[in-house]
């Protein structure tokens, strides 16, 4: 059975990794939909789809689960969003999400949707990770080591600080 899990993964963090580990108990393969794939270089979406694919692929390289990372561009028409996702993704049998809108859209399209408990959600969420990046806080403990390596390779901290208008290194 193949599952589908969508997220912006800005960046891929330990909450996402925990969700993938939980999903792995149910499925043989997992498609990770890279949401907002057409957006980058902003505070909300600092990383490109390709950079997020690198983060996910490197973070899950030792997993026994077969995974496919697929870019999903934004479509501002909710009524056809699931069809759009299906057109961009390999076939899948079940969708995983905790986002109420995503759950509703998949259910209306007659997909089974499974939700999972969130892990330490008050800290393990993209907004918190990005805020810590902007403010030179400890973001590294919230993400897999592979994500730290990708962010360093692409000078991601400098990018998010620049697009946020912050210069936390000099005042």
C-alpha cells in the first residue's frame, strides 16, 4: 500500500520525521508531497522545492520505507486541488494529514484520510524553526542532522535572515 503525506517542509523537521516513522507502520511506500513547490526565498517559504527534496531524501536515506518526494505547486482553487495533487503524484491509496482543509478536500474526493498525533507541536513546527534561524537560536536540535547539512550547504541561514529583513549578527 502506498500513502501520501503533504507538507511544505520549510524545513523538514523532527515532527515531520516522526510522522513519517508513524506512517511507515501502515504503508510499504510513501509519497511526500512538497507543498508550495513554486514558492521560495520568503520568510514563510525560504527553501526551494529542490532543496526540500534534498532535506527529505537525505533525512530518510536509512529508512526501510520506500519514499518519493514530489513537488506540488500551489493551486488557489480548493475544489480541484485533489485532482491537481493526483496529477502530480504517483498513485496512492491513503492520504495522511492533520490539516483540517486538506483532510476535508481528500475526504470529499473519496480518499481514506488518516491523522496522526502531532509530536511536541508547540516546538516542532516550521514557524518555530524558521524564527530560530532568523534569530540565531537553536534550530539545529529541531531538525534531522541531514537538514542541518543541507541548510549549511545552501547558506540557508543567511538567506532567511536576508529575506526577513533581520540582521541578528550586527544589530
